[in-house]
C-alpha cells in the first residue's frame, strides 16, 4: 500500500466513523432507560465499535468484585478465546489500558513479543495482526477496557480516530455508572458481578440453541437476541427461558 493510498484509507475511515458515531450516540441514549438491559448494551457496543472501524473483532472486559478483569461481551465468538487467554496470563492490551487508564494504540502483534511474550504469539496464531485497547473510564475511575483487533497489516488508526473510539469506551463507562444506579445505593461491584452471572447464562443458552439447531454459536446468539428485542424482553430473561422452558426454545426456533 502506498503512502498516498494509506492516507486516503485513513481519511475515509475517520469520516465514516464520525458519521456513524452520531447514530450510535442516539442508539446508546435510547438504551439508557429505566428498563436498562446491561448485557444487550455491552454486546451492542462491541458490535458498533467493530462496525465503526471495520475491525476483525472487538471485545469488552470489566473489573469484577475482586478487581480482576472478566470477559463480558464480544462482536463474535472468536474474540472470546483471545480475551480469555489475555486475562489468564495477566498480560496484553486490555490489562495495560485498564492499569494505566491510557489507550493502547496501533500495536503490530508480530512485533509485540517483547511487550507481551505470551499474549502476542497466541493472538497472531488466532489470526490477529494488530490491536488497540481503550480504557472504560469516567474521570479517574477505570472499570474495564474495550479491545479492537485487526486481521490485516497496515490497519493503524489515524490520529482523529483515537478520540472517536475513546469516546465510545467512555459512553460504555457512563452507561455502567448510571446516575440512577448510584442513587439507589447499588455498589458498582455488585452490578458488575450480576452482569458476569448474566453472561454465563447467556453463554449456556447460546450453546443450547446451537446444539438444537446446528447453527453456529454467533447465529444462535443472534436468534436469542432478536427474539428478546422483538418481544421487548431482557436478554438474560430470554436466556433463562431457553434453559428452563422447552417452549421458549421452540418459539425462538420458529421466529
């Protein structure tokens, strides 16, 4: 890729990102209502972040009750593997962004073995070639990180893309630290632990639908999520139904 063509690509990505960002803010604002569905909110953010920059995958991690990061949502199933390995080895971009509160930008994973000796080789083995990470923060409080993975070289962010992606991560933090939750006296760690428990139920429901239908796990999740949205029900509620009520599974499959 020539310098001229790369400049054109980066400029185009920035313009598209800015246009799409306006739509995403409207969608996020519509999500922050009294009947707030945290898990659907997190998955929506990873989907939109991946779409903004044409990323191979986007993952989101949050700090749990003990302060350790936990994987919460991803734009596809593949990102879960690399995120879980990152958390198990306690090294990688999300750990760094969470610890420092500063974005990790434009890292070529093929050249990052000195920085992350265990994580970088595993990420490249899974097909990822670049990574960025953005802390989920509100002022000085950091509660997680948004990780953006690329599968091609030369996918660096332009300087103007960085604040756009950080703004999306900040929106996620604001959604999690809603004023109404604080007013009710809920502890943030309890909210995050509840989200982690919900993720486990959703993972089980995805597996159940995939097994019953022969669908891939991503397609099974899309079916569960689509049913929840069409019937104005929470994602976790539908996931519980899939596991406990055969009729719910039949309804989802008939949709």
